[in-house]
C-alpha cells in the first residue's frame, strides 16, 4: 500500500445566532474544506465535531490548530 500524503488542517469557529459553527481549512485556503460546516450548541461542541470529522479524512495528520 502506498503512503498517502499527510494533510494538516486548521479549525476555525464563530458564533452564528444561537449556535456555533466550526470548519476546517487547509494551509493557504480561505474557505471551509469541502464546504462543510459543523454546528454545535457551544464553540467546544462545534470544534469537537470538526476534529472528529478531520480524523476520518485520509492522510490526516493530528496537528490541527485552533484559529478563531
């Protein structure tokens, strides 16, 4: 099996109305990776959902950073 390249994501989050959204970006990219937003009742919940999704992506490197 060939090794897949490692990908590092940054996690961003912001309040939107009564909930929070979080999304992943790749270095040098502006928008959410694959246009996916993760919704949570709190910032922590939204970011946890984004981290959980990132962990399922092929080639994910466990170095995601928090940038709000």
